[in-house]
């Protein structure tokens, strides 16, 4: 079997496995569980960002200052994008600034996470293709590692989409479409590896920006609506659990 066939099969199977397993867990949760598990999503987002995405970006970056400028610029970019989504919503329904209670954020955080996840999936595809180009065995190991890392993160993405007002079917469909960026990145890397390799740190930086922005700007403020001590302790424990999941998976894969 040729390398290109290994790349296509690996990226498709890896994406389907991570999406289906994470979706199976997330979709079985009821609305009250989804609200509680938003804290877990925050932990997985921050854990993936600071324990995996940024460290990998630093390893591949030749200019650390440029990388962190990309991350800062990405946060500003997602702020502007969210303003645009909110502006469109305010021309259709009441604006969020009006005094009324809303069940969700009208898809804003979901839109942000889908954009950022697409960048992240694209980079995963580039990394898988690069590994296969080097050695088929390395390609298989890299695919398994990336799939294992994606599962806890995709659970967080599902929960964010559901919390953002997406239906379960719509959340699954959009996550599946977003995962298609993995195949796009892999094919582009295979046919133009020398031209794409230097962009990996920038794409990782943008992926980190989206995760930080969604966790800090969209999700954490919602936790402050519950000020009881018991609720706060529960939130902290779940955030730490999300970080621990990413840390544990990362250490297991790196052994």
C-alpha cells in the first residue's frame, strides 16, 4: 500500500474514532449534566492548550516571540469574530445586553470552538502526513497518539456545542465536518510538505488562541453565576479533572 493510502485511511479512521467515542459520551448526558460538565470542558481546553498545543508549537517554532504574537493576535481575532457573530444575532433577536435570561450563548462559543478546532485538526493532518513521509511505522504511532489526544478534547468540544445551544445531531455533524480539516491538512502536507511545514507553529498558535478565548471569555464567566461554596468546589474539581485527563493521556502516549 502506498504512503498516500496510509495517510488517507489513517486520518479518516482516526477522526471517526475520536468523534464517535467522544460523541457517545457527550450525547448521553442530560441537560443538568451538560451544565456541570462545562467545567470539565474548561479543564480539557486549558489542559490541551498549555500542556500540548503550545509546547508543540514552541518545539517547532524558530521564533518564540512571533509565536506568542500569533497567540495574542489570535485572541484578538476571535474577540472580533465573536463580536461579528453577536452583531448578526442582535439584528435578528434581542441583544445579549438586554435584561433577560438566556439558556445559551446563541452559538457564539460553539462557533469559536469549531473555527479553532478546524485549525487544530488541519495541523494534526500535517503532522500525520509528515510522520508517514518519514516512516510508515512512525505514521501509525503518530496517528494513534493524535487520536488518543483528540478523544478527551472532542468530549469538551461536544459539551461546549451543546451548552452553546446546538442540538445533539447538529453538534455531531459540525464536529464531523470540522474533523475533515485533518484530511485536508494531510493531503496538502503530502503534496507540498516543504511549503507547509513552516506554517505549523502559526496554526498551532491560532488553535491555542481559540481554546484560551473560549475557556476564559465564554465559559468561565458562566460558572460565576453559581456562587455557592458547594458549586464552586464542584467546578474547581471538574476543571482540575479535565486538566488531569489531558496530562494523563499525554504522559501515557509519551512513555
